[in-house]
C-alpha cells in the first residue's frame, strides 16, 4: 500500500517547524543584543561595593565623632592622611547640612542595582542610560570638587574619600565608553566607544596617577607615612 500523502505532508511540516524552532532558539541565544555585558557588570559591582563600603565606613567615623569629639579614628594615619578633618569641615556636609557619607550610602546602591538588573537579563531604555551616565558624571564632578577642597584647602587626604574617588572615576569611564559603543549617544560614537571600552581601567589608572602627583606636589604626603 502507498503512504498516506496527507500524513507524510504533516510529518514533513512538523519536522521543518521543529528545525526552524531550534535554529531560532540558537540565534536568539547567540544574538549580541542578548549577551550580558560582563565587563560592565563586574565594574559596576566592584565600584558600587567599594563606594558603599567607603560611605559606610565614613558614616561610622562620623557617628563616632558626634559621640566623642576626641575619638581616635582608624583612618587617621598621619596629620596629612586622615579623615577626621574632612568629616568635621563644612565641605563634609555640603547639601542640606547632611553628612556626605549619608548621600553616598544612598547613591552607591544605584550601580549595584543596575549591575544585578543586567545580570538578570534586563534591557534598559536609552533615556535610562542617559540619566545613569549623568548621575555618575555628577558624582564624579562632586568628587573632583572634594579632591580640590581636600588637597588645596583642608590639606589632607582622606583614605575612605580616596576610595570613593577611585570608584567614581572607574565607573564614569566604563559607563561612558559603554554608552558610546552601544550608540546611545548616537551612531557617531560606536567606533570610538568600541575602541576605548576595554581601556577604561587604563584611563582610570591614568586619572589616579594625576591625582597622586598633584597631591604629592601639594602635600608631600609620602614623607608623612
């Protein structure tokens, strides 16, 4: 007896659909848009954790000073490398008379939250990345102002503050270059961002070296260690 043409046609169609489904699954899995940006995730987690730890440590030191103005702080290494003078200065509570570490405790949660979102496969809109980049740029601008105040006005280098500066610098370069390479600022920046993205740590190290040179020339902090 001959085969039932209708049954054969159904089997053939089912086989074709199954093959296409498996192919589409492979394509969807391997599409660049769905790949997690691991480098960005790691940087955001590290910088967020470092900034949060620095803010938490400064907050504890601030509470210790409020309880006992003569408290001996662990971050006071020398008369130049210390955090006590920074915490007690007006620069240590710029906005609404709230100590800077309190703002840090709130702000540094953002990079960690974004990192976990990306880790879970979230895809944020362009406006979100603009605001996120703007927020990090604002944090970096505030850190630069605090650097200038610390080095040129107060005359100290606060260890926990320097950790905050380092985290803000690395986060800024990495997020900015990622937004460029993803075309979130326009197609013009894709090639530039792709070329600079993995070099973000080098840009950060270069920034650290510049800060260290300026601090050494101004404060000669190495001789006080």
